[in-house]
C-alpha cells in the first residue's frame, strides 16, 4: 500500500488528479475511484461484515425482506442489482461500498465530520480500470463489447441474475465497480460508484493489499482539514448540494456555523481571525452575514 501524506491543498489536488492524462483521447480522464473517510485508520469492511454474524447467511435475508417491504415502484425494474443498489443507498448493510468518480466529493466526506478533526483523514484511490483486468473472462468480454470501463446494473444482470450465480462465477476473489441507476438526486450529485466483491465475506482492503499496484491512499493531516473544508464550502461542495433537501440543508448550516475551537489543529490565523468567524456565526441572519469569501445569492 502506498500512503502519501499531503502537506497542502495544492498537493492534495495534484495527487488526486495525478496520472489522469489519457494520451489516446488527448483528454484528462481519470481512471480512479475515490472514497473519503474522516479517520485514516478506518478500513474497507462492508456494512454487511460490520453487522456481525455469518454474512453469507444474513445477506439473502436482508435483501429478500427489503425487497418485500419496500414500495414496488422503488426501483426501475425488478433485478437483484437494482435492489442491492437501492438498499445500500438507504443504509441497509450490504456487501457494497460507496465510491465516487469525483475527487472533490471524496474530499467532502473526508472532512465533513467535525468530531474527526483531531484525526488524520484519508482518501482511498483505486484504479478501477486496472481492477477490470483481474475480472473473470465473461465480465471482461462484456466490458469490451460495451466499450466501457465500469459496469451498469443492466450489464451486470446479463452475466449474473442472483447473488448465488454471481458468487459462482470464479473461485478466485474479484471486485466489480458499477454505476448505480439514477435513483435520486443524491446519487447523481455525488457522482456515485459502488464496489462489490465476489463473496459476502470478502474484504476489499485485503484484496487490494495483494495488488498494491491498483491503489494508493492520500492522508490528509488533521491540521489541513480546516483549510480543505473551507475551500470546499467556497466551491459549493456541501451537504446542501450532495444531499438535496431539508436534511442536507440543515446539516450544512449546522456544520458551517459551528465555531472553530481555539487551539485546535489547523488554526492558522490566530485569535483575531477566530473571533471574527465566531462573530459571523453568531449573526442572526445567517445567509446575509457571510463574508466575501463565501457569498452567494438566493436562487444562484
């Protein structure tokens, strides 16, 4: 595993876009999937494994009952892939892991929890195009036929219609990266991507350790998190955008107006600056008292 500890906002951006130039296309098109976490020690266990117990026995019960009790019009069509994507999206423990095509969305999730600001954050970067080279032949053939680097649920349905069929494709572990259907604005705005291992008990992080050429981890020091967070807010990469609706709006405002504790890691400008920020946060008309560094108009 390659851990890269970045020292600045500029270095973080350079590292995230590193190697994105595609000579055949003459375009910058990254092949990386990103996952941001507020704690660099956090692993890549799936929600299903974290649930405890025998994951291989629990998975079928969870999805079957989710499918039974959910609204019949919750998914575009009645396929295992649509149901597991929907379930993951709404918090059910599954063998899927959330990723994004967007480096900035990954930065958001690495810096969104203020309670983690005393910890180093991390962005996992996995080359999903290279992981495709380790897929069973039937999956590689499908990608080649479609001229695609990532699967869709419709493509996956053509090679495996059920978990049991998917798990029997190969005795060797592999991972599939696929784009979920556009179930709602959250999935669209987060530029979402899912990974799914070939077994409910398989660990993606352990599989990656056997293939170190496929990934890297960018460590965001705790002292850098405030700067990254403030610049993301100015770029409008916030809960208001990534979680459209009143819940996302409330989460954004609560976080944005939480005063920065003095003496915490990341304090860069001394007490006077902190006092100005606290005074601004205490203003009774939130949107009207933002400084020029984060000014927007209603409806913009």
